[in-house]
C-alpha cells in the first residue's frame, strides 16, 4: 500500500522520452499508419526477438490495417499471434506514436 501514498501527486506528471514531443496516440486510430511508423514497428519487432522478417511484416501490416479501421482490439489480436501481450502493447504504441527520424 505504501507505493500508492503519493499517487495523487504523481497522477499528472508526464515526461516525454528523450526530449521528443508527446504525441496523442489515440488520435492516430482511424487514420493510415505512415511508413515511418511501420518501419519503426519492424525495427521494434526485431529488437524484441521476432527475427523472421515475414512474420514481423505480417504482424506490423495486420496491426496497421486494424489501426486504420479504428479497431484497437482486433489490432491487439493480430499482434498476439506473433508476440506476447507486453510486446503487442509495445508495438501498438510504436505504430501510434513513432516520430520521423531525421
């Protein structure tokens, strides 16, 4: 119970990662997933251990298609065919919020 003592004070603190601007991921549902996000998703799949390119591309493509259709639960179901739950949520976050590399 002690870990929740400061939960009231911590609730509104959001810190961007590595100085990048925060992107509202939920507004990305129902819109096409840009190529830079799909590429970042493929890189993320490789980093998580999904080294088969065909499976990684099927995972990213299937999840991207469901994101475009505004169906988050179906996107998670597609991801769960190839990754565990944590990996699926990580990939979903990348597909919704990744920024373009310079």
